[in-house]
C-alpha cells in the first residue's frame, strides 16, 4: 500500500510554458475518440477525445437529428485514453497521456481531483462496480487500485490517497479489465500475454500465453471465470481462468482487434479494430457471425445500449456513429458456412441511425519566417493562418494549395525561433522556448510588427515577453510587506494587445508531466493565483512580475573593406551588435567612423526604445556613400544582421561583412 499526494511538485525539472489556440467552445472532437461510456439511466454518452477534451452528449437529441452537445470537461493536456462512469453515473474517472488520472463530477462537468501517481502515459482503466474500485495502468508498467469513494472525497487540503499497486508486468500495459465483484483483474500488454491478479490480495494468479502481438482489448465475465481478449494479431481469444488456458480462438478480422464488447452471459462478442469492420460472433460457435457495419476509420471503442439493440462506435476520426445491432438469432442465417473469415461479407447496416459529428483536426503546419504567423492545413484540406502572438486564428483561406501559400508568403527576413508547434491534439499547441534564452530571442520592430501607432516612436519589442505578459495579465501576485500583510503586487499585461481569455495556459516539466493548466481568464482567482505562485518559473516571474526587460541577442561579426573598394586594408576588428541592427546602421558606422576616422564600434542602443527607425536623413546619406556586401552579394539597407547571417552567410563561423565607398566618396577616400 502506498500513500500519494494528488498534487506534489517537489524537486521538479525546468518548467515550460505552453498555450492552445482554439475556439472558446469546442463542441466537436477534433482528432479521434479513444473511449466511450453510456449512461443508460440518463441517456447521456460520454466521449474521451484525443483533443484532450471529454464531452457529454444527449443520445435522444442525436437520434432525433438535433444538436446533442451538452458540455465539455477540460483539464487534461494530452490525449484522454480511457474513461469509466462510476457511483451510479455521478462520477467519471479519466486516464490520459499527460500521465494523470482525473476524477470528475459527471453531471456538472468539473474536475474534482487529479491523481499524479503514474510516471508515464495512462492508457487503460478498469472498474469493479460492486466494490466501487477503479484500476489504472499504462506505459510505466504499473497498475494502481483506487477506492472511488475515497477519490470523490478528496479536497484541496485533504489530498492524500492510499492506493494498492499490482506488480509483475514486464511491458507497457494497453488494456485492463475487472469483473463487477472485483475478484479478478486482467492486463494486456506488449508482452503478448495476459497477466491475472486478485485485486483483493494483490497476488498474481497466472500468466496466459497464446497471442502473437499486443493485447489491446479485454472483457472479464461477471463471476470472473472467463476472459475475452482482442489482439493486434487479428484474433479474439476466449480464456478459461480456472483451466488457465485458451478454449476458443475467433478469426473474424483481417487486422488487429482493438475493441471488444460481450453480452452479459458471454454468449456473444462484438469486435472492432483496424480493418474498420464491426462484427458480432457467437462465442461458442464462431461460424455464426454477422458484420454489423463498416466504419470509415479504425474502430477504437464501442458502447452498447443495455439490451444490445444499438451500438455507439468511436474511431480514429472524430465522428461518433450509432448503429443498430441485429438480433442474435439471425446470426446463423447471415453467417452460415464453414469459412469464419467475414472479410467478404456485406454489413447489415449501410448507414448509421444517428451521427455525432466531429470536426477537422489540424494535421500540417508551417511557421512563417516572421516567426509570428503559422499556416495550417486540416483533415478536410482547409488552410488557415494563425497569429501566435495574439493567440488567435487570423483568417480561413479555404481549400487552397498549402505549398503555394507557403511559397507566396515567404519573405527574406529571419527572426529567431522562440516557440515550437505541437499538433498532437488536432489543435495548435504552442510551446514557448524552454528557457529565457530561447523564449526571449525574438526582438522585432514594433512598427514593422504592426503593434505601434504611426505617431509613436518605433520601439524594439520582444515577442516572448509580450505573449507571456498577455497570458498572465490577470495574475495578481501576492507579496508580504513589512507588516506581514499580504498585498497585491500588481497586475501584469502588455501595452499592445490582449489574448482571448478562454486560451488554455499550461505549465509543464520539459519532456515531462503537466504541473498546472488553467484558462487565461481564471489566473486572477485566489486558488489559481496561489498555484501560479508555486508553479510559474523564476525566469517568467522576472519578466512578468518584476517587469525586467529581456536581454538583447548579440551577433559578432567582422567588417572589412571589399577587394574592389580601393581602401587600404585595416586591421581585422571583431565587432558585436544586437542581432536586429539593420544594414543602414552599419553603413552609418562605416561612413562616420571607419572612412571618416579610425575603426570604431557599431553604436548599440542601450534600451529597447533607443533603436529608432525615424533617422531617414542619416540613413539615406549613409546609403548614398557606402555599399555593404556579404559573400559578394550587395545587401539591402533594411536587412538586419541575423537575416544576413541566416540567408546569405549561411555559416556557423563569425559573420564577415565587406564595405566599399560609392564613387562620389571613393575619390576623397583615395586622396586621403
């Protein structure tokens, strides 16, 4: 028995900040549905999405062709892999690739507690209804047993829970099943075997060998004497746990079996998987079978009505379909013959009785050179452009050619990478740089970025700095003054823009688990503020709360006369300047300092506001007098150092710039 805190963030690694660009209400699944639970008492269907969202649907409305959406449950930050309804439908337990198990109030849709016991993706859950016990398992090879009544009683202050663990699995666990009485639990894994325990004593009972690939689906009968397993090897096996052996193998699929349902008496099994076909078979006589339907994508999970007359099916696409199930006594007619392979049989249903429509998932993205805009393409081939800085979609472009759009929007400008893109959930998740060096590397002109009004002096702004201030705008940081009184430290935010307040904001360990997820609008709440104070990394606090400016990124370079310049070669000085300094500023330096006197250093602005672009007179003067080159290519006066280095110099060595006076000053230089 082990006692765990449901939170707990001690000794954590470096913290990464992320956010999701999405609509305020995401009514449709976007990237496939991993699990289903049907509450026959309320006619509600619960679905677990790869978009990290659990949704609740009204089955009656779906069958009547009305909008069936009831609500969303949002707190996970990665795929939700499995869900179980417990406590007579009052509560829902979920397992996710974000390594957590969560407990929900199913009717109201809020997260009651988060269990952080697992160390890797949590892939499967099992539920013993009579004991109100839930088991969770995943890629960390551990199985934990939870008392549901204890979980639903957890609070922020009382957040410790004692759990039993089952040991012995050698590989990642992908499937889990318990009987209602909780007398037996079975796990399927990449070991290709089934392992069986007694959850009451946590003793390992047996290992069942027979499959030749991963075991992806399991069902245990009511009294815990038999088990059905579906495998990626394409077979379904019926096991006698008392005899510890396989007593029937069913071959009705051409590819992996990923989902199973069994009638209460274990007389019939409904199966689905990679071949997209859903089949009902007589367990004792597999020759008697029928193809219920054929989906448009691999079948991941199924949920049957209490009388097995209908079937909700989830696939790797986002739409959930409802199909009618033929009566069991019709199997002999439809599945006659000696051949148990049903690949040639036609489905009895050609179209579903009801549809809960899914939405398109973003499957392709391209970060434009301005390192602000992202071009995306979804599963319906719609192309859109997003503004990362303002965390919103800028425009739907329709079904245009994605590659051509990328080409048309190319500009020879280089801005450092300050974020990465993740499309795993079918939506845009933006991970800010892993530390202050990455996140604050992108300095740009506020005027060129369209952030500064025309009558305001152009300043250099930092993208990472601006977006962090916008994301944490509502965060009141509490500090203790000399009288030990807690007072507000001040409100955050930037002077240029806000982000949508429904934007999910996520703090996580780099390459690891999620520490905290909240919506931007909730950051000012008392509980949220307190958790943010514990979670926000110091490098973010320094910028957002203390309002310190990020440091400029410097680039070293050499400045030498070109071989055609007629200028005597001076000593090779190594200069250093801000990476956004434009060539006209370097030309000024050459004209005023190098050609006019001895070699000096490029003037570097001491603050973001010091780098003006309203010095056109000096600019044009320098441009008329001096030409700058890199790799023998004449440089545009508005090009900056980092763009020259990236597109023209293209070498890890220090940048080499050459200059030559134009004709009207060349003579005076030669005379001198």
